[in-house]
């Protein structure tokens, strides 16, 4: 997993959930991250969109539920 | 200030963009319920602003597809109107109806009896008529955002089906800045003066080299870019913004271009001040501030030269200095789309706004006359006529503007908006006095304001526009205020002076008018009293 993309995604998730980047790893997901609920997930997708200028389609929004999944979507 | 955000879709992502405003989000789809129910969160006493951001497609429901009626939209409007009238103390901000571009009738939508276009237009007409009747309802035209950026950039289908989020990140940013800018415009926090450079800003090329009639300015090509920019500036000036020039040029060249170049839209009389010389522009801007009696924190500076822009940012950081567009063909859209909303937003425009430049120019002429007369002789020469209106409902927008904008000759600097003043006018306890001024040089409109608390025998607010300082109109207004107290049967009247950073010039006003200081508090606030002689 390229470091640069991982760092960017961790920053996005941290900002969207308003938590520290230190609390996140590639394995962080909706399952194991308390504030990553459905609203948090939408906020993450919006922040992703803003950062990369790329909007996510419905499948991507529904399927990508971890840091690792999001890294795969980074353009 | 505390905000409540209501919607019929998921707009929670907007909260982060509205920071540092204190905003709570209502429950999902609670818009209608919150506006209609007594004791809903929207009615809470600490909520000062209610933001209603609704999606018109969703509100239309099946009527969007030509099935059933759009009655729920009318019901919503009636609810909104009721809420605004029950809560005049709250400011309600709402977007206009803006349906997406999908039309099941296709080309027939224009003329069909169930045309979405005409339904949308009639709903907006109704919404606007409510806003005209309820001064606490502020409508912003959402369609303008879609025209400027397009639906593909602003609507997110993926997020919509994933979680009822209608908008993209870009749209949330735009909505937040629109709401901020409109609230700033509503409370008159906009800037007042636009300082312009000339060469390669108002026209192409250097007037010193190609001559007053050789500059690039005309109806074709690059010349038209500048000419249209001037047209836009003229329109901006009509909304009450003062234009001024600081340009490194020979003064004679500049005046010749302004007076004789047939392609100029802006002429000498369109500018409240003109400084064409070789002085640093920061110095000229300070001179303009003195001549107009306005603070440089109400100035915006436009110059194509990045060195000049950097110098102003450094020496006068309170002046707003927008970046100049890369391409001259974008000058006009840049002015309307970016400079105006960011710095010169207005929520309402009064007759005074349209005539502002004339007033400032007339003031310069009065100053010239003052140089040749003694004060009383000068005042006689002016043929001053004053008209004082008490509780004039039609002037409250201007009155609110005056309480918000007047800093120097303002005894108490209490800021009010239209809804506050409406309350004063309706109650028998308060009187709102406005003084209209005209003299041989022109009509200044309303220039002085007093709010008298008749129940308490107290002058709550007393202010005079700097344009008429030194012409003794404040004495006439004070006499009228005292007369109202006398008519009420009061034996004395209280006046206050609350010092601010800017109102030192008003400090001795009450003493000069026979008031006796009663007490002075630690923060410099002085309370005065004057006995009223019975008549």
C-alpha cells in the first residue's frame, strides 16, 4: 500500500470524524472505529471528494468501509 | 448568536463548513414539524437564527413526476410564513425553490399545464411575497449557484442514494459561504469604497504612453473587456459603493481620459475621490479615507499590478485586496461573481444608496463653500431644510442601516435590525425619529436618528451621519426628542454616552445641550439628565 495514499486517506478520515490520525490504521473500519457510523461514513466520502476532486459512485460509497478500501479508490 | 439548521434532506455535513458559527442540526426531515409545532427546538429562546435549507425535488414528492399535486409545498410556505410572524425576533434564512434539471415532460415542459418550470416559478413568487411582508425572512437565490457551477458539480447522486445527502462537497462549501455573506450583507457589514487603478485595470495600456484617446477601450475585443468591466463598476456604484482612483500617472492625462475619451463609461463625476500622482498608493488611500471621512477597513483595492497589491496588503492590512483575474475577458464575471458577494453584499438597497456618490461629491462642494464663510453665515447660505418623521414605517430599513453603520457621531452605538425597530415603532413605549436633510446642494435623505424610550424617559439611541456634522441638525433632532418626552408629561429626560473606539467626537454632545452629568461608570459611560420645562 503506497504510503502517500494511506497518509492522505488517514488524514481524510481523521478530519471527517474529528479524531486524531494516531487512532487510525489501514485496518480501521466502520466495524472497529466508534465514530465511523453511517453519518461519519458520508462525511468521509464528502471529504474524499473534496480532497481528490473525484466523486464516488454509489457502489464505492456502500462497499468502501475501511481505510484499506478507501486507499484503493484514491486516483 | 445561535443557529438551528433544518431541512427535509440530510444536510448535516454543512455544520463543519459553518464553523465557527454555533449551529445545531435539527432531527432528520424535521423542517416542517419544527416550524409548525409549538415548543419545537426552533422556538427555543436562545435560537437567534433558523437556517432552512430544503431540497425542492424532495418537497415536490410525486408531483415531480407529474403524479398528484404539490399541495405540500404550499403548506410548507404557509407554515414558514406563520413561523416568521410568530417569531419576529428570529432571523430565518431560506433557499429559493430550485428543482433539478430533470423534466419528465421534456421540451413540452415549457408550455404544458403541469409544467415544473411554472410550478417552481409560482412557488418562488409566493416565497418572495412572504419575504417582502416579513423582514426577518431572508431568501437566497439557489438557482444562481446552479447557473454558475452546474448541477453535475453540485448534486451528488451517489451520496443521495447512500444516505440522503443531496449535495457534493463543493456545494456544501458554496452554501456555507453564501449563508455567511448574506448574513453579513443583512447586518450591513459590507465594505463601502472601491479603490481602482487605471492602466490595465479600467482600460488597456498606459495612458502616459499612448495618450488619453489611445488606451484600449471600446466595443470590440480587449477594449470591450475593459468597457464591460466599467459598465459593471457603474452598476456596483448604483448600489451605494463609492468608487475612487489611485493611479501613478500625470493628473492631466487622467482627467483628459475621464472627460474626453468617448469610450469611457465611468466619468470624473462617478468617482468620490481621484488621486493621480506619483505618491505611494498606500498614502493616497489614507488621503481618500480622510477626504471621505471613512475608515480604510471599509475599502477594497483593485489593481492589476501584483507589486502594488502586495504593498497595500503589507501597509494597510485592513484593506481587502482581491487577486486580479488572469484574463481580462473574465473581469466582469469576476467582479459580479467574486468581488461583489465577498465584499459588497447588500440585502436591500435604499434610495440613499443609489445617490451616494452624488452626496459625497456635494459634500466636497460644501467644504469649499465653508472655507469662505463664517459658520452661521455658511449655514444660512446652505438653505438647510430638515424634516423629522416619527415612527415612519417605510424608513425602517434605512434606520436599521444607520444604527449598524454609524460609528463616529453615535452616542450609544446600539445596533438594531429592522425587526427590532418594527417592535419599537409598534410599541407605545418607544419612538423612532428620523431626520431628512436637504440643502441647496442636494438631498441627503435621512441623516440623523434618535430612538426615545418614552416609558423610561431615556434617549436610547442618538446618532448623526458624518456627512452633516457641524450643521447643527443634531440640535433640531434633540429638540424634537425632548418635545416628545414633554408631550408624554415627563419632567426630565435621561441621555447616555457610551464610549467606543470611534465615537469620541460625540462625547460632549449632551453637555453642550444643557444636560447635567448624573454619574460616570468605570468604563467611561456617562449618564446625563435634563429637566424639561413645562409649556
